[in-house]
């Protein structure tokens, strides 16, 4: 999680979610004063993270967080990047998404110096929103646009290929994509329209969220093994809500924190999830008991 003080370089804290302590802190001149995007490698034994700073919105930084080392950087020949992530379950492919372009980069880590090939794809009439996620196996990439459509990509013969475009699932901008299981994805817009879309069967389930709790800021899926058991939802009105998968009921487990919510996230196979606020408070929640088990404030 990133933090910064006025007129200083952003500081990234890498946390151990079990021991609840900082493993390492990373601060580089190239970070600028504010980190806008942070994406981890898909496998636990990979130490790479992708970073973009608000000061340099077209530059992607590759950082080895265990070695605290900046390995590589690329400058995207596109508009300001809205989203960047490792795709296709490997660190050899990354996707950079701007409003008008989806660019894939292929990295050959065996070469010295590193060799990276830009593959420009999908200059579309619609506008990408920056919402993007991989499926639970990391094999497919889903990208949302401003008319509520989802573009699904996968790797064929070591080339990114567009698998399908499912049009207008939502009424307007896709702002959130969360994988539920191997075929189902939660999609949401800024007007609290939430749908669960099954990519395989092309069926849709509607979820209704009261307008009184505010619009959606962040969603994570709480899993037990390969089974999704609940959703944790953070709203722009500073609510944190829990909803069991398959049930209509929502449980409000927090409201009215003094500062706005930035993110909710969780670790696979755990009843716990974390929330982080803009004043740098970090809370660990137990979804079973609906209570805070631990909290701290970063510097």
C-alpha cells in the first residue's frame, strides 16, 4: 500500500497479512509524490510489482520488491495509463490500458539487457474505463468500456487474441470487474448497478444495493478454497458492507469513518479482509464476526 507526506516521494509498504507487519518499504525517485497504480505479479514466488505515478502517467516501472530494486521502465506511446497489470498468468506479458488503446507488452526476461516488444491492439470506437481483471486462473483478461461492454482477451499461439465482446451488460461505464469463480465475474458501474456475468453460459444475475449507502468505491471477493462465499463492498459514503454469495441480505459492518475509503482487499482462502482509508488507516476485518480484529496507521 502506498503513502506519502507533502512534498515527498511516495513510500510503498509491503505487508505480511498474517504477521501484520511491514516486510519492506520502497521509495524511489521515479515514484513521484503519488502512486496511482500498483499491480503484483500473478504467482507468489514472483517478486515483481508494476508501478505508475501520477507525476509520470505514461511510464510503467518494474520493481523487485524483495531486492528493493528498480529493474526496468517503459514509456507507453499512448494516452495516460488508466490500468496496468500482468496478464495470461505470467510476468512475460503485461497490459496497459488507456482510454483509446489496449497495449500488450511481451517481456523476454532471459535477455540482457531486457527486451520488450510492444503489441498495439484494439483501437476502438468506444472508450476504455480502466476497469480490468484476469480470471481466477489468470488465463483471460477482461476489460470494460464506457457503454457497459466487456472485452475478453486470451493468449493463442503466444499472441493476444480477442475472444469475445459482450455488449452493454451494464447501462454505462464499467468501473469494477471482480472474478467470482472460473467463469463468473462481478461487474459494477458508478450508479450501484451490480451484475454477476457468467462468461461460459452468458447469463446474468442482478444484485441490488441501496442508494443510501453511497456509490461503490471498491469490491473484493472472499473465498474459501475455490468457492466464493461473500463480497466485501466499500462505498464512497464510507460504508463497508458484507454480502454472502447467493443471498439477498447485506450487512453493514462499518459506517462513518473520518476519512474516505480507498480500497478493500482480501487474501485467498480466508474469512478476513482489509480496508484502507485516505488518512492511511489500515483495518483487518473478520467477515464471520463482522468486527475489526486489528488496525494501524501508516506513516
